[in-house]
C-alpha cells in the first residue's frame, strides 16, 4: 500500500516540474462591473483576456482587455469602444500576428452593430470597424481565419419582420466585405453561435432556433460552401428547450456540439453533448447532469479523446452557481469536477490549452454587486486521475490511511466532494457530523475536496484498506 502512494506522488512531482502551477485571478476594479469572455495565449506565454466593463472611458460598457504574464500577473489593462455601450464576445490572433477583438456596439438609434478592432500585441489600435447599418441589429460572436487568408464571422442579424436570422459575414484582411448572408425564415428566430472551417474549405455553423415561435429553442447545424451556399441544414428537435454554445472537430473525424438543455422533469439545464458527422447525421445526443442548472460553454480535446469542459454548475450546497471545469469521457460519463467561485454566480466562458501543460479558463466571478474577469490556470495533471495537482502536497502530508470512516471534526459546516481515483464524484454535501462513513466503498484511493463559503480549503488524499 505504501508503494502505491509513493508511485502516485512521484508521478505527480515529475509531471509538475514542466508546468505552471495552479492560479486564479480576479481582474478588474472592486467598485466596477467586469465580465470575462475570451482568452488567448501568445507564443511568448503572455496571456490576453477579453471582456467588458463599465469602468472604461468611452461611455457605458467598453471592451476590457488585460495582458498578463504566464503566471497571471497583470502587465496592463486597456479599454476599447465607441460612444455607447460596447460588449465584447471573442478574440483571436490574425494572420499578421495581431489580435482581433470582436463584439457588438449600440448606436445612436439604440440598435446593435457588430464592432471589430484590430490591435497589436502592445494594445495599440491598428484598425476599427463598425460592421452594420442603422436600420437593423447585427451582432457577431466568433471570428476565424480562413484558408484563403480572409476571415469569416458568425452571429445574428434582424430581418424585415423584426425577428433574427443566422448571419455569416466574410471580410478580407483590411476589413472589406467579401460577402454576407442571412439564413432563416420570416416566422422564426435564429441565432448563430459558432463557426469552424473544414479541410475542404466548407464551414460548419451551429445555431439556436425557435421553430414554432413559442420560445422553446432547438439546436441546429448547417454546412456552407466557401461562397456561403447551404450544403445541408439540420435541426435536432427535442421536446424541451435547448441551446448550443460551440462546435469542435473530434479526433475521430466527427464534430462535437456542446451546450445546455432542460429535462422532462425540470426547467433547469443539464449539460448537452451532441456528436455529428460531416454530413449532419446524428451520432448521439446526450444530456448529462443533475437537473439543477448546468451549462457547457467551451471545451478542448484531451490527449485521450476525452474533453475538458467549462461552464457553470451548482455548488456543493446547491445554493449558488460556480464556474465548473470537468472531464467529459468517451463513454458519456463526466468526472474530475473542479468548482471555483464564491456564493453568487460564477461562469466559465472559454477554455484553451496553455503553453505549459495545462488549461487556461476565462469567465466571470461575482461578489455581492461587483463582478470581475475570472482567470484560472489548471495543470493538465488534474485530469489524469482524481488528484488535483494544486491541492495535494507532494510530501504526502495530506495522505490519510482510513478504514471505515473519515474523521472530519476539524471541518464542521464545510462543504465537501468525495471522488474516486478516476475523479468521479461519489458523494457531496455539508459536513454535519464528525465522521463520514466509508463502509459502502471498497478499498482504494479517494479524494476529499473541502470548501468553506464556496472557496476551496484543501483536498485530502485517502487510502482505504
């Protein structure tokens, strides 16, 4: 038994030498509102986080951009915007090594136009564009580089009936329009969320649609040629309301759509995972969760074909929503849950692989009436097993040998999550007694993660004999 403990700790020590340790940062002003939406990391390991804040100089809310070093220390903060409210949604590097900042801007008529800034890595504005007209709403949520050295964006635009259509716009490197199209009907609302380019130059777009006008949305996907012609268009009709957030290529050649949807027994959301092939054929449609309000916003594929996902989920007491990071496994199960945030609403909006064997997450952390951009770095070792690298001491001081119960008298009124070696949650709740009974579990390794007021305190590595 001692031998197995030494092997795990040695493995953890070797893995952590080449990576940046866990960190979490609240970015913003304690007297203002800031919300994080997008994150990128440069080749020199500097980090950029994009959100919006009412603390900027341009009026209302402005784009808010932080540049940080690899450890999450702020190098500078800058704002971008026009005369009215501006809300960012996404950023990425362009083909010149500069950065696109994408979002929406309200105009003098109270309508929405898409807003696009091109900046250099020092935060200097190179170009800025208002993409739209005064007579309709236009909002763009995602921008990607295309194989022909141009850029394509997805979002929504209002139609002549006052409803919204899927809106796809292609521009060149100077922001000049190449083409744009609206896709939809005169009687339905559609909102595009994500777009990716395929190897043959086609595009896959995911969207939400209210098919019968009763505010019950379904998830749809469409394939477009490089000139915007529809190849196929599929709606995955469900009896409850559903919503998608992103689509990703999978190692097996198919595509994963993630989001959230209600269940027959509850109006709250569960995580949604949908796999389709390149022709729009449905491989599976899965809802996973506890029907207590769960949503998946962003994911990256792990080396074993599983996915590391962020979004939100109820805290261990079920009284608040925490930013959650977890593993979605190939068999459809979910494991390795990590909860972050306070006693209000905390959401993870984007996760990317870091340059240092881990994952970077940007979201929003709300504390009372103030909110912050919320930045996390989680080492990749956190998703190998139930061990959380930032929380388990390498000197074995947190390893406890137990038989039928865990003595937790020092942690009364704390919240806890008990997981097995795979990271699967097997019990959670609030500690109201001096011991937690382990009679029903076979021998092996377990991990007890402890919280106070929704903040992580420590994690105990348990070995049951």
